[in-house]
C-alpha cells in the first residue's frame, strides 16, 4: 500500500514537474514570449514587445541585401512575419478608420492590448511626419497602446537622418507633441508624446531600420 501510495504521489507530481520544465524551456529559448505572456501592465508589455521588435528589426538589417529591394509593403510584410508569435496577432492593412499598415493585438489578456503601426521608406523628415499624421489623426482611436512608426532607411547615415527627424519634431511639435522627443535604449529609436483628440496623451515609438547597402 505504501508503495502504491508513493507511486500515486509521484504520478500526481509529475504533471506539475513537466509543466515547470516546459515553462523553463520556453523561458530559455524565447524569453520575450514569456515576458509578453506574463506582463501585468502596459509598461511591462511595452518592454517585452520592444525586445521582440528589436530582434525583428535586426533580422531585416542583417539580411538587407535580400530585403532592401522590397517596397514598403513587402518590407512590412516581412516584419509582420518576424513579429508573429503565439498569442500575438499581427494584421496587415486592417481597417481602423482606414487601412493601417500594422495592427498588433495581444489576445490573451484583459483588457485587450492593441498597437497600431505605420511604416515608411525614409524620404526626409516631412515624409516621416506624414506617417505620424496618418497614425495619430486617422487610425488611432485613443484606446490603443503606444503607437509604432517605422522608418526603413535605404540611404547612408541613418544616425544623422533619424536625428534630423527628431530635430524637426522638437522644433515644430507636430500632432500636438507635448515636449521634446525622448531617448530610447535601442539605437535609432526614440519616443514622442502627443495630445490626441480623445483627450489622452498618447506615446509613439519611432524606429529606424538600416537597409542601406554599401557601395550602392
């Protein structure tokens, strides 16, 4: 009886052990995914998503010879595929008062976390600001989290070009920008805050992706 009870106890504890092993394996292989699943507030979610986005952008940059010839839609489709993980729904050209380039929804949480993103092939600060206007004035309802504006930079000197965008924004304060743009830990990225028509202050993450091909 004691042996049977011991075997029974082992049988009861085995599933828990297996689940823990599975969780530890996922955490080791895909820590960003675990951080997304376990995020308890918007700040934790944005931090986890930033790490996932960083890997996706690096993937585009490291294969720039293959991806640089693509147009804006092609590049954004590749980026969407790179961001796709279980539980994170990525939609291309979904309707949100118009066809927004990226709609990102994290479905396994309450309240629902949703992000909208616009993408542009860089063609000067004014072109970037056009994307910002589309994102904030047309597509964003105010219910979403931090917006996303991606600049695919095929020209040389991405460092200087992204700084030009920041300088222009800090001078003009477009879309009811509330203060100077803020640094982001990642390279060629920065943040801005804007007063939206819904009455809330909304944050936008600006992301530069370096697709310049040397000697071309």
